[in-house]
């Protein structure tokens, strides 16, 4: 399963705005760095990882 285009765009934008490494961002989200790397390359990842990414993005936008 892959992130939607909007999720992927939002994740990439947020990573750039925060100016963090994949390792640091993966820790913030609560997923493995390899999983995040695959997600950013628009490759398949597990649905649970997609849920964690989506929840993290939503939480970030709700708190800003």
C-alpha cells in the first residue's frame, strides 16, 4: 500500500520545512527509517505505517 499523492506531498513538504533527516523524522513519527525512506520514494509500506504517518501529519497540522 502507498501513501496518497496528497499524503506524500504533505510528508515531503513537512520534512523540508522542518529541515530534519529521515532518521529524525522517522523517530518523531514512530516508524523505522527504512519504512519512511520507502514512503518518501512512493514505494509500498504497511497500512499501519501509513496510519502512523497520517496521524502524525494530522496532529502536526492541528497543533500549528
